[in-house]
């Protein structure tokens, strides 16, 4: 396929590399030029002739800004998949804005950080018309281990935020449990050996164990992006989530410490 990827962060870059390796024609754009193959200086130029356009940027304002630059260039039949983590209202607005262009819209948030993206193990949560999804599937299936259709536009965004809330809370419990074990003189080797045989063992343990043991805070999923997602999750909240509110104060402390670009598991440093 001819694919355009708008946003060359950790995930967008990995997707572009994998599609290019498969022989797809990949054009791309990033707000700050990165010198990547196929990169163009303007998003409207990057989508010219693309069958599938994947937008993966930081937040709702970034999505709105890029979309405003794309609208005059979108052509009937092009598929725009909005994969940035945003709230349901943002994706619903995107769908309304592109409808008059004749382009097709898919909601496509995902789960899986840098290692998953590189290994083609992304999981896509898809919202929108299933017929449009089938047109995009040939490319998406080569990036993902699963593609789940969630429902109408907005539902996939809501599910993605719910999943990230779960990740953040599980990761915080891992940090606090590890800190307690260390305070008791238990080695990291023994702690993780025991945890892997415990009912509470999770995928977060698999991904973050080596980082915690090595105190390696380089980003697989940055603190600033998880903080943004937790904030979006409570934006229009109609239910009370006391644990989430507590964890949000911890994320705010990490942001205040200047750890924005570090991996979110680096919040372990708040428990010396």
C-alpha cells in the first residue's frame, strides 16, 4: 500500500520502518524534522497519493492542528486513521470534519509501547465502519498481533483511556511493592522470581522488570504522555475513581521533577 504516517515519535517511526521493510511506499511528516526516509516538510504533501494515512501525535490540540492542515488536501476514498490517544469527543469531531472531503475515517488507538511496535505486536482498538477497516487491514495486520473492532467512533478512544488507567495503576503498585521488598532486604532477583509465580504477575512486570532493576528510565512510553492520558480520562468523568486521582498526584510530582521525557516507570524515583 501507499501509506503516510504523520508523527514520527517512538511508535510512528517503528511503524514506518516496518512498513517500508515490507515494500510499502511510505511517506511521512513530523512537526520537528527527523530526516527519516520519505519524510516531507508538510503534512499535506506527505498524504498526496496515500491510500492509508495514519495520524499518531501527542494530544487533542496536536490532532486538531494537523487535521486543519490536511483538510484541503484530503481526497475521496483516502482513509485517515486517527491513532493518537485522545478522548472520544476529539475523534468524533475529526470524523465530522473530514466527512465533506469524501475521505474515510477510522478511529485507531492502540496498546503496546516501543518494543511491541518494533516487534509488530501492537494491538489496535478500532472504531468506525467495518468496511473501511477491511480496506486498511492489509497494512495494519502487518503491524499488529490483534485488531479489535470496538464499535462506533468514540468507543475505541474511551477503551484506550481505560486501558492506560489500568496500566498506570498496576505500574504504581509494582513500584510500591518493590520498594517495600527492598526495604525488607529482599533482592530484586528474589522479588521478581517470586512475583512471576504470584497471581498478581502482569505484563507490566515483563516489560518493566529490566528497567527497574537497572534504573533505566529511557522512554518506552513517556511520563508526559501517560500523564496526558490520565488527565484525559477524568476530563468529563461521571464516576468517582479515587485511586486514579491519587496516582495523578504522583504523576504530577514526576512532571514537576522534570522527568517528562523519561519512561513512566521512572516514578520509582519518588520512593528512594
